[in-house]
C-alpha cells in the first residue's frame, strides 16, 4: 500500500479543506499549502499589492492567476515540499489546474490524488458564519457565542475572517459553481478524483480522507 504524497483537496468554501489539510499535515508530516492563507498573509503586509489582494478577497473575488500562481510555484519549489504537499484552495479554475499539471510535469512530479469534499449549500453557510481560528494554537473550530474561547487551548485570541459574511459567501458560492466546478470533471477524466461525503462529523470525514489517500 502507498500513501499519496502530492495531495489536492477541493470542494466549496466551508467544506472542511483547511480542517482536513491541517490534520493530514500532522499525520503525514508534509506541509499544508493554503492559497487563502498565503493571500491573507500578503494582504496583512499592507503593501500596494497587499491592499489590492485584501479588497479582492474581502469581497469574495478571485485574485488574478498571474498574482496567485507565483505564490504556489515558490512553495512547491521550497525545500519544505520535498516530500510532498497538501494543496488547499488551488487550483480553483481550469487554467490553474492546467498550469499545476504543467508545473508538476516540468519537475518530474505528479499529483497523486484529488480529494473532493462534498457538502450541500445548506451546510456551508452555517459552517462559514461560525468559522473561527485560534490565534494562539491555530485550531479551527465552530464558534457558537462571541465570548467563546478556543476549545483546544482556551485562548481568547479568536480570529474571524472578513469574507465570512452572508454577502461574500453567496458571491463565493456563485463563483464556485461557475468557475471552480469544471475542475471536478477535469480530475475525474484523469482518474485522480475521489469524492468524500463531508456532511459527516470531522472524525468521520477524516477517516474517509485517510482511506482515499491509501491506494
Ligand atoms: P474550507 O477550508 O473548505 O473553507 P474549513 O476547514 O475552514 O473549510 O471549515 C469551515 C468551518 O467548518 C470551520 O469552522 C470548521 O471547524 C468547520 N468544519 C469543518 N468540517 C466540519 C464538519 N465535518 N462538521 C462540522 N464542522 C466542520
Ligand atoms: P474558502 O475555502 O473559504 O473559499 P480560502 O481561504 O481558500 O477560502 O480562500 C479565501 C479567498 O482567497 C478566496 O475567496 C479568493 O478570494 C482567494 N483565493 C484563494 N485561493 C485562490 C486561487 N487559487 N485563485 C484565486 N483566488 C484565490
């Protein structure tokens, strides 16, 4: 049995990609590459480019491919990815999927598996509106009340995302259906796609994901 090393997680916003990428990172010892995190870090720098990125992501709009792709190339080429990576949030459209293939081929690498986390829209809005991240330990969880603390380390340093509001969610879901959805048949045709029912508990979904990456 082999465990996949170059893993792509896809699925709508709020499906659990970041949650499962974080779990896999711990389990497999290979890095979680989140394009959303890369962009949020760039936005926080406050440079001219950072401010442009912030306006785009806060409104739920994509960052142009020519800005996004170099972030991913730099990461994949970095020594931390020498044993593989878990990509979360990329590719998000067909040109990005084709570029990723080209980039991998040029490096004599390949994507081993694409795991799609499937959830209907009804779950997504609630998950996103309650999404929270601990600023101290990085744990991701669902916040019920504004005074809640991190369930893992009890820190009250809780981070909420500016784009996790109803208006931006609706917009992101629309973009997901029109621009991102075509990457599913693209990977299905390549025989790389495994779909997982992500409506179940985090533990159950993690078990499905683990099963999918062993082949
Ligand atoms: P994505 O990266 O796909 O946008 P996240 O991993 O950030 O999604 O998850 C969105 C929110 O939903 C987080 O608050 C996370 O704790 C929660 N979540 C993820 N998976 C599940 C699940 N299976 N059941 C309940 N809540 C979940
Ligand atoms: P979610 O999983 O909730 O959609 P992410 O953290 O993956 O959130 O992404 C946050 C935002 O960053 C996206 O809504 C989009 O504006 C931008 N973004 C992330 N990845 C990409 C990408 N591959 N191409 C273009 N924009 C991206």
